[in-house]
């Protein structure tokens, strides 16, 4: 019996070339797998393409709900923005794809799995680490890492082998899912140059966005969004709807100088309309319901969670340890946030929560309240004590 290799297939250039290359090089049965994580590609067409390339079997798995609930929602709870900018859209989907591949490999009795990542990016790390953590005996192949082919050479190989690629004339490498669109390569590699308009698909240029702002009310329950403008929505529908609405206002374009795990600085361009709105709204609501100490400490936990996920360590037990803390804090992150979308920007203009720690009676400057201002003088005396002591000493030593 022939060995079976399972390939994570996207229908794009790298993985299509990979099918032909694996067939040429090894006498094996090839099974391709694609996950629907909301990338909006025609999965039927991709299946036909895989079959036309001669694979033995093709799996197409709808993983949108699992992706939204088990990967995107934890990222919202963790306010996950890598280096303060990137909502981790690509990074969040990789461990899910890897885990499904392992599942199918086991079902099909495959000894080897392959993916189309290059040796320069983060995705290879995310796939390899997750697959090896879940199935230590499975062999992982990343032939693109060994080829050293340029994109141009790959295109030539594709043409020579009759591979139909709609992106043959497209210089960009694109990865899409519910949480965003990552665009790399071509003219984007010059960080001085503004991204050409043609790279954007989900957002209009802010200057062409409607002249009237649009208001949305987003409801959160236990740290995750559950309704918009009073209508309860399924996680996938909520994200998809918000991508559309915020995109129409030019919200979610991100141009980022990013530090990859392998040490390379790269210029990355993203379109993440829903992520941009939901992360802002969630962070704002947290500030209303968590204490100052919780807010400041959680920032460190959030940054650690984000770093783990970016760097491919989804399977490390630390992620769940951190989530235990994060989930505990989210018990009171319930309420509504009002956002205003206008010409590429999202502004938070209102928030309310049954768990609000805001006390008008304490905060107001208007009326006599039960905040006893006379205590402030003594408080300041002690708060500034160490600073005063140190400065008195400095003045003394300067004089002597
Ligand atoms: N820099 C991002 C990350 O590491 C996006 C990678 C996008 N991948 C792609 N094939 N275009 O998560």
C-alpha cells in the first residue's frame, strides 16, 4: 500500500505547486484539506482544482463557528493586538487548521503532513509546533522551505505544469479569514510607499466613505459580543456583518512594521474592520467594569497571551493558564458600547453596564457628594512621601 501525505491546501500558488511537486517526487497518495475559516473563497472551486491536480481525496471543512468561538473570542477577551497593531487574524487560524489536519491524518492513517509555508514567516512555526504537540509521531514536511524558489519561479513551474491560478498575475500573497485579511509581497515590500489601492478589498478608502457617520451599539456578555443594535447575532454572523458595515466606512486598514518571530522586520498590511471595532469596544467596556488594579495587571497578561499566539505556542499550557485569569475577569464584562464609524475611524462615544464601577456621585464636580475632599490632603502627603524624601536628600548632597 502507498503512503499517504496530507496537505493543507489553500488553492493558492504555493500549495498548488506543492501538489504537483509532491506527486513528481514521491510515489504517494495525496489528500488535500481546506478549512472554511471565513476566507470567502469558493470552496467548491478549490475542491475541483485539487481534484483536477490529481489528488486522491479532498476534505472541505466548515470551521467558521469553531474559529469564531474558540479562537477569535478568546482574542477579544485578551484585547489581542500584536505590537499594539495587529489583531492576529492569520495567527489565530493556524492552530485550528493544524488540529484538523492532525485529526484527518489520524483518520486516514497518513504518516506525513505537508504545508506550504516558507522558511521566512511565522506560519511555519504555528503549523509545525501545533502538529508536533498534538501528534509527536507525525512527520511534518514544508517543501517550500527547502525549495528556495522565488515567487516568479513558482509561477513558471505552475504555468509549465498547467496549474490554473487566478493569482498568476497578482503580485500579492493574501491570507483571509473572519478576523481579517493579511496582504504581503509586491510593492508592499517597500515600506516607504503607501499601499496601492488595489490591495484593499474589504474597506473603502476613508476619503470615499459616506459623509454621514454611522452609530452602532454592540452588546457584550462575559467579554464577548452577542448583539448589535439590539439584535442577537450568532458569532459568525456578527463578525461578518460588522466587517461589512465598518469596511464601508473605511475602518480597519492597518499598515504595520512588524517583528516576525524569526527575527525579520517586515511591512505588513491588514484589513480588519470587525476586529478593529470589537477590540476597541471591548477594551473600553473593561475599563468601566474592572478595577484600576485589574486593568493594569491584565494588560501584562493580555500581552503575554498575544505573544504566545503570535509566536506559534497556542498549544503551550501557559495559554490556558492565562485564559483562566482572563475568563475570571470577564465575568463582569457585560454591557453595551456605542461606537461611531466615520471616514476610516472608530470612536467610542458611549458605554453602559450593570456591572459599572462608575459612580456619578463620586465623580461629579457639580454637587456635594459623599467623597470627602478633606481626606485628599493627608492622602497626598503620604503618596508623595518617598518622592519628597528622595528629593530632599538630593538637594542636600548637591550642597555638600
Ligand atoms: N504577518 C502576519 C502573521 O504572521 C500575516 C501572515 C500572512 N500570511 C500570508 N500568507 N500572507 O500572522
